C-alpha cells in the first residue's frame, strides 16, 4: 500500500480521499459517536443529519475560537 501511494504521485485516489469529505464522516462517526439515525422517513433523517452536521461544525468553530 505504501508503494502504491508513493508511486502514484499527488493525484492518486488514495491521496485525494483526504481532500474530499470522507474525513468528516469519520470524525462524525468516531468523535461524535453517531452510528445510526434515530428517526424514520427521509424528511426526518434529513433534519437529523442537518442537526448532526450543524453540531459538528459549531464544535469545530468553538474549538478553533478557543485556541486563538
């Protein structure tokens, strides 16, 4: 795997994964403990996901403001 990453340069799919939104999903799952939706129905799930994303972004802003 290390050879694949090193040989591919900066435009390999493995390196580009860090630039996409995948790390955010990992942070939400790991740090926030979000594993499944609690509500049913597409409209309710969208609302729940919006709240989770809002909370994640607010916590990131709070952490950055506290560090500055």
